[in-house]
C-alpha cells in the first residue's frame, strides 16, 4: 500500500445528533498507527445512501485504505452496505453462507430470527464477507485498483473482535502492515497547553522532526512525539527531542507510560513501601474513588476520611474548633490540620488533605468559587498550597482538585 495512509468513515444519525459518542474512530486510528498505517483523517455521515457513497468516493480519491463503521444492522435506516455498493457501482446480492451464519447466531440463543435480519447477509457483488463471531452483522471488504474498503459494524465489542479475528490478519497477509512509527509519550501536570507551547517554541512547528502533539485532560497534558519514519535519522531525532523534553519539563513530568495519576501514585507508594491516607472535603471522596479504582490499591491505601462538614473535620480529624472559626473550612490552616489529623488517625506515612469551594454557591471576593487548599503531611512535615480553578462548573472543579491531590501526593513522595 503506497504511502500507508487510511481514512475512517463513521456512519450513523445518532453520532451526528450527539445521542451516542463515536469511540470507534479513535480506537481504529490507534490500531492503524500501531501497525504503521497513518490515518489521514476521518468523517461522520448520516444514515443516507447518497451521503455514504459520496464519502466513500472522496476517501478513495485520497487514500489506499478506508475503514467504515456502523449501519450494518437489520433495519431500513441501516444503509451502509447500500452506500458502499453505490460508490463502487455494484448491486447488492444475498450471500447464503453469511445468512446461514446469521441464522446460527440466533439459533444458539434459542431466539427466532426476524425476516429483517436477512438484510445483514446482503453485500456488494464481489465483496469478501468478514465473519462476525461477536454479533449478528457480518462485515465485508472490497478492493479495486490497489485500494480497499473495510466495512465493520458499529458496536465496539463486535468491531474490535472482528478487527483482531479477521481484519488485522488480512492487513498483514496483504502487505499493508508496516513497521510502526517510533513514538514517545510524556504525561505532565500543572501546565496549560499555551504555556507548554511557549516553552516548547519551535518544537511545535508542523514541519518539525519529530512532530509533537498535545492534548489536555483534567489538568494533565499528554505530549506525543512521533517520528516521520522508522529510518535511523528520524529515530535519532526522536530520541534527542525526548531527552530535551525530559530536561525542559522535569518539574511537570510524572510518567512516560500512564496518564492516570492514581496508577502512577500507587506504583510509587508500592516501590517505597509507603502507605497513604486521604482527607477530603469538597471532593467528597472522589480522590479515594480514583485511587481504589487501581487494582492492588489496598496494599498502599487502607482508609480515608470524607469530612464534608466542620463538625466532621473536628470529630474525625481533630481539626481545632478555633481554627475553623478563625480561618474557615477553606484555608491553609484547616487543610494542614486535616492532613496532620489524617496521619494521626490512620497511621499512614503520607496524608493529603483537600478543602475548597466547588460551587455553585458560597463564594466571596476573598474566597471565590474554585479556590481549593491542599496539604500534605509526610515525614513529620506539613506542606500546603492553594489553587484557583477556572469556573467550568462544580464537577469540573472537583475533578481538577482530585487530580491535583494525586499529583501533590506523588510529588511529595518522590521528593519534588
């Protein structure tokens, strides 16, 4: 396949209405990249035969491989097979072997097959049927003049299973799989995209070698370096730039393997034989939920405290009433008292405390919505800091605060 380029076409009214999120495109793009096939772009179209046919023609004018997802069900609005057939100027024909497989799927479940399911055995003439051992809708592929269209059902479980069972082996056998492009990933915290771009400078040029991509999620920056090929020159440039990223962003870099801070923190705690406790107010247990979502977290996290009210802070963590009265629940003094109290009550080596204003009400000019105080207690020393998160809503503030708590715990543990 000259150039090793592909496009992805997602079909479905539900994707355009927003009632369902298209996760297949991202998954397929990742799979293609892992096997040395660059994704040139993607498109979403409605369940409409002419629209699908036009999108297929556009894609095949640009690339050698088109992956189409969705619209292979039994109902009248499932017209992907019709649109692809129209793009190739071919009629649909019933495939008896595929129909037998569809019937067998229902028979194994003691369910009577509806006559409408016969539509799922219709394919453009000359198409190669792709069996579906994970559902009722077979896929198919068509090839013409070195270009190929692979059509798969929309449910992710079915699509991913058929990809592994059928599509990937075909890509390998047909010589379309290439050496994957060398990639390095870095995960940073506490840095905006704009500040990263400012500090990265000319690295961000679209003509640079390697190419840098940056995405932001809940305070985490995912930075990807991608070489233009697997040749020695681009590989060497990639490794040189990776070393520069490590040096320039050492204060923010926490992993080159995992974006989830909770996993990185658990691994660091296990490596040091340390235990952690958490004292949460405005996050209401969200930090603990993230941490206990990590398999094996019980080895490093035994108990935490959700002290939402002043009374709970006083009763469970020993925060002095005078501190709460004089400084308020959202303050350096209260956060530090919460951290000290959590270490004392739990016996853990490291404690992180979170207290703040997530909104939507309760803010003042002195303490606005989005103000959160954090404190860590470790080795007999307490450290504290505050953050003022942007007003993107209560849940966004809580999620950012939870990620920040994990980050501060990790930094304190590794000596940052």
